C-alpha cells in the first residue's frame, strides 16, 4: 500500500479533544501520533519504551521525577524541561513524567504501536485524560 502525504495542520483541525492522541501514520512497529494538549496530564511512566515529543505549536512543559533520566546534576526531586515550538525531547523508559501546557499546544509523539497514553504506571485519571493506545485519525 502506498500512503499519501499528510498535512499535520489539516490533521490537527479534524479533532478538538485534548490529551487524546490520533495516529497519523505508522513506521514499522511505531505509531506517529498527534495530540492537542492544555492543562496537566498525569504523572506516569512507560516501563519498556522511551517517549518522544515534538512540539508543533505552542509550548510543552515536561516535569521529570527522580534521577533516572541521565542528568548527573539532578537530585531525587527531578527537573522540569520546557519545550518551545519546534523542540524535541525524549523521556527515557521508566522515568516518571508529567506533560503540561498552560496556554495549550499541539504535539507529535513517536511510540511503539499499542503504547498506552498513560503509561504502565500512573496517577488516578481525571476525566479530561483519555487512556488510549491512540485513535485512528478518521
């Protein structure tokens, strides 16, 4: 099957739900997902995979807990990473993290197919968080 080009701006215009990723394409055994985000996600961790973020629009903040993310200068309290539009960041597997965006953002994630958006371990889920392995763009 030959795929067609996908304009990310057009794909983002097709849905309004926050924290509810859409699968725009697949690469081998990985999903390329886009999402609109605003406010806070939940603290969570992916035990067996890294999580890749690319900020398409706006600004994303990623809080990290603990020292497992390879920063020798960090303490157990963790650190906060601010990603402006166009920035990429990878959260290493097993690291607890909480993405957020005060003013809202659009992001792209690259994850193994079947990866749950709230990870393998997570805080209780509020109503605005969609626990999903990604929805088809449709």
